[in-house]
């Protein structure tokens, strides 16, 4: 099987990363110094992760807006150049094909950042729905490197590195252009850690130099790289659902609390009729947060019990290193989702107490994102 490498591969391997396969046949850093260390440093100082494996779909043309608006549940027509939106992409039956971010680069120009695995199905999906429209879809994943810089000192670090960009004035869900040395980069105030953070889009042929400059400058700010596994624990604390783990084509945005991003009033889009029916009918289950006793996470797909009755399934469980607790998310049947409900999960052959807790587990008011 083909092995794809990001433009940062040699630099990352040189830092001692333990590598592993991720979506789309890429290899990426699983961890460097250790998950807990990487997680806590990102919360305290600043971390950098290579997200170049994520898909980047370039969409241009007079009907680019119409195409994007047709395939996402959010409203692309309401976006101005320089803005970013989060959205799901659904099938006709409302099942989630991917969750992604939409960048409006110009009136007739968008970029969609997809999941690493889902890039392989989103490209033909977009191309299929572009047929008959004056809109042109190009997979530019290999041409664009994608480092994310996250943590309370991320802005200060980038201000020391980037020129020609107002990072103090850059609001969340917006992007701007700047330069790292002679390299022009796009800088977006987005991320999936729950911290103040920025994502950079860098020309692939200049990426290694940008990574080296970032690491040199970052030493004064406590910068450490983090891998995929720390990304998951950071996201778990903030209850950010992950496609392929917490959601897939068998569940809709309503099932994982993403229905606030659905803009029914924008007009027709793929999955609209099915989602309206689900909205009106309601659900008999809910994606729910759990705090577990002990120090061992539950297995993915472990059954959740209430007095011996099967009431749901774990989607992901791991350490919440910022909280000193073991956390889990699960799809649970109503009414077992009420805060404070005591449940049980089998972990290594022993029934373990699991308490339904509010989500997100960490920084529920989002103060750290606002910085």
C-alpha cells in the first residue's frame, strides 16, 4: 500500500516522533515525548501539530458558492471573504459523511478542509455535485502543508515569527495572510484543542523552512510538538466529536449535538428533508459525557449498563489530563443521559462506575478560546 508523507515528515522524524498510519494512506506523528506531557504543555504554553494529512479541496467558479451551499448544512452564502465556518456534510438520509471547515477566500473561491480519511470520498462527492455547474473542484492536499499552533502562548509566538498580519485583531473563525520570512502563509484562528490557536496553510515546497523557523522561535515560548494521540485527548476534554469515532454515516448532526450548525432557512441542501423529519420527530438517544472511576479508560464500543440493562455504547474514552480524571463519550438511550445518572462499564472484566457529566468537561464557558 502506498505511504504518503507530509512536507514536514523529515523534520518530525528528526524530533524523535513515533510514527503511524492515519487516514488517506498518510503516516503522521502519534506522539513525541508522551501524550500527557504534550497535552499539558499545549494547555500551559504552546504546541504544534502537523495536520497536513487533512484534505484541502479548492473550489472556484461563478457557481462555487452554490455548490458549497448545496453540500454543507451551514450557510456558505452568508460568509464574507476572510471568514471560516464549521459544518457537516450529510447524505440524503441525513447521515454524516464528514465534518469540515469552509474557508471563503474570495467571492467565487472557497477551500474546504476535510478529514484525512474522508478526503478520499469527499473529492468524488464534490466533483459529482459540481457536474452541470460552473464550479471546479481540485484536491490541493499535497500542495499545502498545514501546521496548527495551539495554546495560550500561540499568539505571542506567531507575533514573533509572522510579519504583515494583525494577529491581535484576528477573531475566531476568521483568517488573514502574513509572511514567515519570505513565505506567504494563510493564518486562520481555528483549531480543535479548546485553546487560543491558529492554523497555518503553507506552500508545500517552502514548508520545511517554515517548520524549522517555528521550532527555533518557539523555544522562547515553551513550544513542543504534539501528536495525534494528544490531539484526541485535548479534543475529548472539550467534547469535540470526531468523525469515524463519535459520528459516521449512520448518525446525523442531531445525534452528536451539531444541529446548531444546520441552517434550514437557507433553502435546499443535501439531507435537508431527512434532517427536518428527525428534528420534528426527536431522538431516543444522545451523545453523552461520562466520568469514570479508577484510572483506566473504557474500550471503544464497550457497552454501558444501568442496573444490568444495556443502555448504550462508548465511542471514545481516555485520560482527561487537565482534569486528572478518566473521561468517556457514549451514545446513550434516553432517559439515561440525565446529569448525575450512575451507570456501569466493564473495564478489564470489572464493572466500573460511570457518572453522566456535563459536556464539555473542560473550560465549559470557552474562556480559553477567547483568550
